[in-house]
C-alpha cells in the first residue's frame, strides 16, 4: 500500500487528460458482468469510439517547436528526442496502444458472450459500420481480430491445385457518415462549437491558469504564450497516449499538478460543451442511433451490430440516455452540467446494448454496459432487469420533431460563453508530501521490495500496466497477418 502511494501522483497525471485518457485507466471488465439465470443473451449493439490516436497535424508544428526549445534548457529531465515526427504520417491513424485497446476489448466480449452472440465470421453474419476516417475502421478491424482470434484464423486453409495458403479474412465494413457523424452540417452544433472555443480561451486566460503559467515561465527562462502552453500540454498528453513512441520524455513533470485539471477542462470544452449536458441540441441528434438499434433488434435474423466512430458520436448518446446523472464521480462541475471526460469519455469509450430473452418474460429486455460496466438509464423503469424497446422508442419520440434532424438543427439553443466554475473531482487531486515523509515511504518501499525478492527469487511479476503493453507482437495478427 505504501509503495502504491508513492506511485500515486503519476497515476493521477494519467487521469487528468480529459478525452485523451487511455482506456485502460478507466475501463470496467465485461467478463465479470452477471445476469439472472432465466435471462439468455440474444443480440448485441455496440457503439465505440476509436482507440488512442496520433494528435492532429495542426498541433504538430507547435509541439515540435516547443520540444526543440525545451531541449536546449539545462534541466535534467528534459532531453531531445525524435518522437514528434511520426505525427506527420498520417495524423488520423491509431497509435499501437489504440489498436490494442480494441483488440483486448474484442477478446473480453468473446470471453463473456462467445458464440452465443458472435457467430463464425461471414460478411452477412455481422453488420459493421465506421466513418470515413481510417482510425475508426482500424478500431473495428482490431476489435474483430480480438473477438474472433479466439476461434482460430478467420479463414481456413484453402487449396487450389498445388497452391495453399492461410490468412485472415478481410472484415466487411460499411462507411456510414450520415448515421455516425450526424452532427455535421447542423447549424445548432456548429454554433455550439464556436462558443466552446471562446470558453476554452476564457479558462486559459483565467487568473489561476495564468498564475501557474508564470511559474513555468520562471523555470524555463522565457514567458510562455497561450499557444506554447497548449503545445506543452499536448506534449504531456502524448506521453500517456503512446508511451512506446514518447521516448521516455517527461514533459508532464513541468506542469504543476493543480494546473492539469484546468488544462484538461479547457482542452475538453469543445467536446463537453458542444456534445453533452450544457446544451440539448447534440444529445437530441443521437436519437438516430437509438432508431438504428431498434431497427436492428426487431430484425430477423438477429445479428451483431457493431459501430465504430468518434467521441462526438457516442457522448451525445450517453447524455441522451442520462446514464451518468447519479454518478458523482463522473462530473467536473455537476451544477453546471460538465462531465469529467477523463472517466466518462476516454479513448475507446464504448456503450453496448445487449438484448436478453427469457421464457418467464413476455418481452425482451436490454441491458446497457458503458465502458464495460452496467448502468440503468433513468427512463428504464418498467422492468427491473433492464430497458424495453418501448422505453427506448419513447425516448426517441420525445426529441424535437420526434427525431427530425432538421427540426433539431434549427432549434439553436440560448447559451452563454462564461466559463463554468470547475470543481476538480477524483483523479485530479495533487498529492503533496513533505520531503521527510516521502523519504520514509521510499525507504519502506525499498525494504518491502528486498523482502519480496528474497522470498520469491525466481518469480517474475508484471504490473497491470506492463502486462497491457507486454504483447505488441499481438498486433501482427492484423497488421502483418
């Protein structure tokens, strides 16, 4: 326990990255979910955000310039490295960690549901859709490799004459931007995005952020601009998003712990403000996803429906269902309706709807699993086992124009550009230890480690994080296979 406390500050840093938080830090475990014996899973609808990705090329020039400037400062923990350059080719792709996030997600879904929900692969046995961005189809391919890899190669050995080969069946995946990028060309959403930029700037120019920025300026020897501060934050973010490419850099150490939740909030304002509780427009647009689900679950035959998209696709649906309303740890500022996106909307964020039948029930029920944990939306009250299709249909009908996109997009909300008061929650605390206490804790840890080595000399242990990054060879299943 003492050793864990010593490591706590770096763990908290990783949980202060807003929508850039790696999924492994916040996920549940779908393999542990339970249901009453009479219930039998019959269908699944999964909507998932793509995995951890390279940051956009628009951010790269500022990051590169900032890294070069900092490398010339005589600070022991800043060193020159070349990890920024891979951003240029191409910016939309997943980093290795992002592929593994979905690969392992697929493995866990297979482990829990197996062939009960997921049949042998054939294009017509699955309805898989993504957007035109490569990172979404990469996520879908990674998920399917993890899902079906447990059953052996996706194609059998084939022989034609004297030629034989084995390989992995290409996954049939449709591009469906109208369904999965429903916010595009919507007047109400565009206006919200513009206002969110003003909110981000208001936070960055606040006295609190400016005070911390002055502290950093005193250390590095020049006055940081707002753009340089944002670039430093992106450098820090990438250390967590892709540790295999970050070259052991430690830019996060330059940012005070109490400043991180403020930078996180500024960075995620565009997502939270335009897509979630502060405004009703975008959550209402997510009604189309529920219509897609209802259509799928009332079709015959019933097949898996898998959708891979973006944060601005899934966060409005989570908001429309209101599944986090009573979860206090999901909020940065609950009175203002600002979700803590570090835990509610990380990379590879997902929501799964699993339909169950039972001989003891007249109608099917649908259980909702957000990031591999079960939640019951407030609208679902008629059956203690989960939601009904009628309850989901009623939610669709309650949106403006009964889910009429034109009506929703023309209904521009009245908003404010005043920055909300942010109350940092779990994961955003700064741990402050006196030097004396820290040294005592380190000494005790050293003694504990020596004792453990003595008792188990030949044992080889791995931490959960090491275990997560141990097997990049698995990527060969769908990158070189």
